[in-house]
C-alpha cells in the first residue's frame, strides 16, 4: 500500500514515516517546510534503511498537488500538515484558517478527483475544551476556545459532511493527547522554532542549558500537587496508532473517531522530576500565574482504540523522559546546525 503523508517532515509525521516504512508501506511525503526541514526525512531514511518519495509542496498550491496523485497511485492519506501553535493562532487567526482549512479543502478536492477516499486526520484533545469529567471519552461534548482548536473542530465537521455526501469515504479522526518524546535512536525529535510553547521541549531546553528556568503555569489547580495534569503520550506510540488505523480504514468503517492517549495523567512537577532523573540535571523552575485558556486536568479514555484497533500506548513516563533527553542532548540546537535546514 502507498501512503501519502502530508506534513511528513514534522514532529509526529517523521516518526510516523519510520513506523510506516518499518511495516513495508510505500511512503510519499509532502511538506512545505514551514515548520520543519528536509534533514528529518534524511534521518528517517537513515534509521529505516529505506527510501521514501518526497515533494516540497504547499497544500495551498492546489495545481501542484495534482502532480503527486498523477505520479503515485495513493491508497490512503495521513494528513498532518497544519499550523499548530495555540497562542500564535490568536494573533494571526486568518493565517491559521487559510492554511489549515484551505489546505485541507485543496487536499480533499484532489483526493476526490483521483478517487482516493481513505483519510486519517490529525485532530486534538483540544476539541473537548474543559471536560466536565475525566477520563475523556470520544462521545463527550466538543467545544474550543481558540482559532487553532476551531480549525480542528471545523475540519472534523467538514469531514463528517463529506462522508454524509459520499459513503465511499473512510475517515479516521484521531484526537491526540500530549505527544512527547523522540525516536529511541535520538536522531529525530521535536524541533520547535524559537521559544517552545509546550512543556516538554521547554523542560529539555532548560536541562541542556539553552534556557535558564521553566515557568510552571499555576500551582493552585485542583490536582494532587496543584500543577496541571495531562496525558503525555510517547510520539512512537502515537505513530503506531496511525499505522494500526490503516487496516481499519480499508475495512470501510465510514467515519471513526479515536482518542490516542495513555489514559494516565501526570503533573508538571512529575514531568520535571522525570527529566531530572533522565538527564541527571536539576531543572530550575518557578511557579507563576496560570496560563490563560489552560485547564486543570485532561486525560483520555483510550479503550475504544484498544478495542477497535488493537492499539494501546506501551511506553512509560521513563521512556518519554529518557528519549526526550537523548534527542535533546544529541541535538541541542535541533536540526539547526545542519546545512540543509531551510
Ligand atoms: P509539526 O509542525 O512538526 O508538523 C506539521 C508539518 O506540516 C510541518 O512539517 C509543516 O512544515 C507542515 N505544513 C504546515 N502547513 C503546510 C502546508 N500548507 N503545506 C504543506 N506542509 C505544511 O507539527 P506536529 O506536532 O507534527 O503536528 C502534526 C499534526 O498533529 C498537526 O496537524 C497538529 O495540529 C496535530 N496535533 C499536534 C499535537 C502536538 O502536540 N504536537 C497535538 C494534537 C494535534
Ligand atoms: C497545548 C495546547 C493544546 C494543544 C496541545 C498539544 C494551549 C492552551 N493548549 O496543550 O491546544 O492541543 O498543546 O500541542 O496551548 N506548562 C508550564 N510551563 C510551560 C509550558 C506548559 O507549566 O512553559 C504546563 C501547562 O500549563 C500544562 C502542561 O504544562 O499544564 C502542558 O502544557 P502544553 O505542553 O503547552 O500542552 P497543553 O496546554 O496541554
């Protein structure tokens, strides 16, 4: 089977390419490098010893997209490409709507034209807003509070409408919890541009000495130690979730929705301790005000994915912290020192 991976040079996409190649799928990657670089794909090929096809292409350029489908007989698309920074989305919402919505619409039009109707879409636990109870199940009510989250929810709705109009489509909406960690080789990992927004890259940059101190956003939540609790999932487990969704897609399920999380919640202080243990470094931090828009706690009920896909996360908090640190210490500047970086 040949899989088109949009955004395949990015953090989750590159890890998914590895697992797809390991399972002998043919992989075609499309990415505009707006938040990544070609070096991640070089390393994917080095790690697996296999080649993938690659197009430097923007989903906003509809016509060039045709060429990919002319060149390859695609069986299914895994659609990662999108902008993902919540804070940034509140300052440049039009860019987020343009990129995420128009990019997806262009992709869907070309897929329809070439009769490729199997799609896995990267959604997010952000679509659950502030849940009334935990753990979060797929049928919980949906609400979003920022333009990034709204693009995810809108695309979910668009995809459901598409299926209603044409039952030949098979669409998996995968709602990720908090992806962290890196490939066990330490060759690929998360490479945020500028100051990290998310917790784990921030902690690991403090550990490696790039940043002086972590701000812990709030110490007075109604959680066991007062800091925010999240369902952190190892990016390799997440990547495997995509691979295990593909057989489900080709069984003609229509629209299916799965939480991809571990079902366990860890606090900010537990994550700090985890990285301290992995790195042998002390992480300097201070407790500051809550970050606007944050919720106290969020973790998944991931039993549906286990039952229907046979998938469950297997990597521990220790694995997540060890692999984050391994990547960070081997690549303190991410992919930046590499000459091919865009
Ligand atoms: P990422 O930024 O590392 O990867 C996204 C990739 O898409 C990048 O390589 C970027 O260059 C590419 N891209 C963006 N717009 C494009 C366009 N118009 N045309 C072509 N390529 C384009 O992000 P990630 O963390 O790997 O996330 C992948 C997907 O998963 C995103 O859709 C994101 O919203 C979603 N998601 C991520 C998280 C997370 O915490 N990382 C959580 C939930 C959902
Ligand atoms: C964030 C996004 C969410 C997105 C998810 C995955 C916000 C408000 N939410 O979720 O929409 O789906 O990333 O990309 O941005 N923290 C600190 N200090 C920091 C950074 C984070 O204390 O410097 C805390 C947060 O308050 C939170 C936890 O660490 O309790 C995790 O934060 P983060 O990694 O940003 O993920 P989320 O906020 O869960």
